[in-house]
C-alpha cells in the first residue's frame, strides 16, 4: 500500500470554507491512488478558547481534565472533515485516539505516543476508507484521554507515518515551507526545496517556527520524509529528508537571526569544576532561558570569562539572581543590551573548507564587529550588534548564494 | 450506598459562573452524605453552534459524524465541572460514555441506552469520587459514539439512576418546577409540589416542556423519583413520583392549553372499517401532526362526522391533501381557525365524581361554548374558541382550587 499521512494544522481547518478546501486536497491524493491517513488539529481559536475556560475555572486546572477538555476540539474538527468527505460519497470516518487506540505514556498534558494499534486502521484503509484521526491526543493505560505535549498534532502525524510505514508525511500549514531566512525580515528570502533533518533541527530551534524540533527529531529517527506546505496555495513546499537524499547541497541552507537578546559576561570566574553549574542552576530554577553559552580557555589557568545570552526582558531578573546568589563568584559583571545572534546553517559546510572564514570576512567587509563566536558541526553562530542584523543577513544571504 | 443522580441542563452550565454555581450544588449533596453521580449537558449554545457547522459542511451531514461532533460539547462541560471540584480538593473526574461504557442500540442521532456497566463507577463512588458523566452520549457495539435521540441528557440521567439504583434523580434546569398551568400565560399559576408520572406525562405532552415524555415514561417504568428544580434559585422543585407516594391528591393537578390550533371536520364519512386510516395515512406521510381526534357514533349507522385538530400553519396543506386524495370520501369539509384545546389533568378525577360536570358548568357560567370533548382516565380536554382561552384558564384554575 502506498500510504501518505496528511496533517492539517489549526489555521488550515480554521473555518468551514477552509475545511472544504482541505477536503479538496485530500481528494487530490486519493486520485493519485494514495491510501490517505488524515490527522487534524482543532479549528484555530478553539483550543485557546477552551484553555481560557479552564483558567477561569481554576488557576490550577487539573492536568487530567485539561486533556479531556482540549481534545474535544480535535474531535469536532475530525467529524467535520469526515462529514465533508462523506458528502461527496467518499468512504470516511473520524477516529478518536481511544477507538484505534493510540497509546501514550508520560504525564498528562505532556504525553508521548508509544504505540499505535495498526489492525483497525489497516483494515479500514484496505476497504477504501479515509480515516480522519484526531491529532494531539492519545489514551494512557488507565484509559484516560491524554494530550501530546511538545509537537502536538505534528508528533501524532509523524508517529502515524512511522507505524503505518507511510511513504511520506505532509504537514499542511499556513506558510509555504521553510525559508532561507525569515521572509518577514528579508524580502529576498527563498523557499528551501529540500533540507536535511539536521539542518531543519538547527533552523527550528533557531526560530523557524514551522515545526517543533521534537517532531523533526522523531522523523529523523524513523527516516520519515516530511513535506511542509501551505493548504492555501497549491505550490511545492519544503521537503525535509535524510542527507543522502539530497543530491546537490548548497554550502549553506539557511540563515537565522534572533531579536531582543542581551549579552551577559562574568569576568574572572574561577576555572574549576562545578562553576558553570553553580551559575546556571539558579537561572534555570527561575525559568530564565539561557541561549548561546561561550567560555574560553583560561589564560592563566585560574580564572576565565563566561558569556551567555538571555532575552532582554529577562535581563533585570538575571542580574538580580547573579548578584544576590553568594555561590556565584566573579570579579566583574558586564551587560550588553541589543545584541543579535546570526547563524548560518548547512550540512554542506562539513565538506567545504573556509566557510567560517567566508562568514567572518563578509561581516568584516560590512564593518560589523563579531562579539562572540560559537560553532557546531553544521552551524556557525556569531553575536553582533542588533542594529547590524539586517545588514548582516543581507550580506550573508548574498555571499552564500541564497538570493 | 445512598446514591443521587444530579442532572444539569445546558442553561445550568451555560457560563463559567454557572458551572461554579453547579459545583456548589454538588457539594451540598456531598455534605448530606450522598454518593453523587453528576450528568451534564453541553454548555448552552455549544450544541447549536456545532450543529450549525455541520449544516454548513453538508445539508445532508452524516448521522455517525453528527454524533461525534455534538458529543464533544458534553465532553468539554464535564471536564470543566470535574476541574472545578478538583480545584476544591474533592475527588472527581469526567467519564465519557466509552470509558464506562454506556451501551446503546438503535440508529445514530436517535439511540437508546440498553446497558450501563456498573463496575468502574461503583468502585469510583466507593473510593469517594464524584463521577461527572457526559449526558446525551453512548457507544454502540461497533465502538462508535452515539447520541440519545429523544430525551437527551434527561434520558441518560434516568438510566443512570436505574442502573445505579439511585434514591432519586434531580433534574436541574432553568425553571423552578412544574406549574399548575403555564406561568407565562397566567400569573396565578402555582408550582406543583408533587405530581404522578401519569399526570406529568399528560402535562408534558400537552406542552409543559420541562421534560421529554420519553424520559418520564422511563422513570415511571423503573419507579425512579424525579425532582425537577432550578439551579439558579435554592427552592424546592416538583417531585414526580408514583401515585401511591402522593398522600393528598387534589382533584385536578394542572391545566394546560394549546395555541394556534385549527379544527377540521369531515362531514358524512362512511361508517366502515378502514375509513379513519385512509384519512390519516396521507396526513402522517406528509408529516402533519394530528392532535385531538373525535368521531361520534353514527346516528343512522351509515355515515358519521370526524373531527380533528392540526396546527393552523398546516391547515392549507391539510386541506389540499384531503381534497386531492380520492380515497378520502366525505360529503362536506369544515374548517375552523382559532380554536384552543383546554385540558384539566389529575389522577384525583378517577375517584372524584362530577369533575366533568364541574368543568362544563364552569365554562358555561363564563358563556364559553364547548365545540368538541375528549376524555381519558386522568384528563378531560375540550375545544373552545382561542379568544376564550385565558378566561377559561382563569375560571378553571379557580374552580379546581389551584390558585
């Protein structure tokens, strides 16, 4: 069986007209002789409205009942999609997690799919039916409704693609795909035709909010091809696949940048085990999200400097924690508001020498000062002044032939 | 175990504030050492909004998916009620039909509960938990979600009371109980403290829209005491129970009246078997609701007159059918717009002679002409001019000491 999993996000099923449009898309796959498994989110706005109600009931609303509450949104959306397919005489029905079942473990609100029972759905697909499966939900061993924490309906789609050995998983959303850089910041941003899981993971965690990193990682582990595309325009999207499927690699696939970052430097911290932990523990406890962390080797073997970034709105809180905690020892504390992290991402850099140099030279040519550098196998990140962000983006986009 | 079933209708859980109030009511029963089973409808407006969506998807929306769609409303309401009880540290959880399970048979949209599995709920009650069970829904043998057609959540509540041998079933709604006559039409209408199933059935089918007749009949067959009361004011409601529980019967319990009726008389129809059927078959086929039917014995043994009432808006259609159908033979057709059926109801009339006379005399004293008479064991109905309705109501209300 040639199986495809089609996942529709909340905006794709946000109105009755959009649901009708989604059904047109489903029918087009059916015409191409695919066995189609559909996964749907709740209509956009529904989940938030339900969450809002739960907050009015209790500022500490039960996790178990939260899952029962919000999963009702997917139930409604799935029945409407199935109803529309039936309207055209196609065989279809909605499937709730408990009817399949989709088994999860872990805590409520944050469960993970561990098993999807294949038999009923396979039988249904063989009979020509189009199952409309509610995303985001599962049941646990106590037969209680659970919801998938991170990744939500995307995670459901990837796991369905895995358990039913789908040819691919198509994520329909409100953007046309993944771009070389944020198209809202730079109008020469281009849609990427194909990208590796690894690059996408770097892009995702750097702010390309197309998919949650956890779902990309699930797809990578299970070698599932993902196509991200828009449900509103009929255009090829972005294929996320394994590296070996990508014939012609560009050196750099994408460039990302951050906003509203602040740089914190602790000058003269002791260079001994446990120091970094003693600094980040109280920050983590206070839910301060620490990004780029850089620590250089110490020149004298006794002291070193530690730099990291936080969101600017958390700078005051960070300062307070660092200054009030007696466990944290340093000589001086430096703060810099208004910095931005620019990253270039691409598996191509592994086999191409000189990428780092080209990046630094490009920025130097534009008289942009690099404050901090951090690299991984497929990513180079630098910290620059925030006001230089767009200049840097443009120059790098051109240099690495992404225009 | 002293079990009580509390059922809350859509208006009783219509807003977050109202749900909070419902939880106060539930806690008051808990304090009285009851084991409480709660049944809830969807928040008012939710079901209609979902049905509206289904109509936009297809004018012929699938019955199976309709059940999936609308039952999501009860799911949300139940989780909110349970969440509020948990907020106060009480043990509670929502139960969907499939989790219990509540088994139904019959068609989708119009199923009937045939079995409720007791074990899980009994165990939960014994552990001190308050189950919040979604009304209106069940599952069938194919594990598909069904909804209870007539009676809806009331029917769920009555069946739960039956299977769990509850002491009583309290129907919380937006009215304070059952009245001697429609309080909107007559301001001296009094709330009835206690009424028999049989009287309530007559009241219900005559327009006291507090409960669906089918649910009252279920309660009667299973000898379940029902209390109908308001969730908004803390006042005693109306107890619906078996006759032997009612110590002091008034002769008449209530008076009802209809609006917008028209009288149709077929003069000179043949007095032989099958004639009435030949008249009512085409009307029923065309979904015309025929009410009060009266046929007198024929004076000459050959011909008789047949009178019945229909809603005035269906008079034109009725006329057309009667005149166009050649199987229906009569000498003359008479129509009367603007009639009203006044009925007095009470089990007391069985043992009290002269009730019929008192009714007729009362109307005669007010110079109200009686056009047609029809009686049952516990009900006397007469047809009068619609303009005399309120005069008749008032006079009878006084005569039978209901003021």
